[in-house]
C-alpha cells in the first residue's frame, strides 16, 4: 500500500496569486513557512524555517485567494508532487509542491483586513459602512433545552 499525504500548519509568506488555465480552471499558488525549534547538544535553542510551495485548484483556489492574507495561519492537507519544467534559459528544472486537497483558514494576523479581496485586482473589498454597528446590535440567541426542537427551527 502506498501513501502520499502531507499536513502543514504554518503562516503564509505572501498573499495567494490566482490564475486560470487555458481551459478556465482556477489555480492559486502561495508559500507557507513552518518553524522548527529544538535544543542542540550544548543546550542552545536552535530554530529553522522551511518554506513550502502550495498549489490549490478549482473553487477552493478562488476562496483561498479571496480570503487568505500574508501572515495568516493556515492548515494544508494534500499530497507532494514533483514536476519538471523548462525555464527561460532552456534549463530543465524540478520543483516539489504540495497539491492541496483541503485548506483550513486560521486566524488572520493583527492589523489585517477581514474584508474579502476582489478576484479582479486582489484588493480588499470595501466593508459596509455600518458593518461593525450591525454586529454589535445583533443578539446571540439562547437555547432552552426544555423546548421541543422543530425541523423549521434548524438553520440548515
């Protein structure tokens, strides 16, 4: 039995770049940094950073490019894939990437905009003027366990 499975939890090094193939398939690429900390034989703290190239396809690529921002924590589940290509100087190159099956968004870094980016220009969309006021006024519903649950009350 063979298994090619990767789990990476790290921070984005830059905002994702969204492109489309000639056939119209969306693809997003970005890099994730992971840190490793250990103590060496002399008792000194050591740290190493590894950078991982991530490729996401389809609707998930559009969502990732719209909501992920530089510095945000993200969990990637996918598989390793090595591909060959020819660079501009006609040299053959090999690159190993993580092809994501699942992308889970973590908290955004402090100071980051929570508004989604427009896919056309990758700029954050303008938030509604009263958005913060509306969320403050919104009440959190209470659940009474003694009440009977009706199918029409379910939100899904």
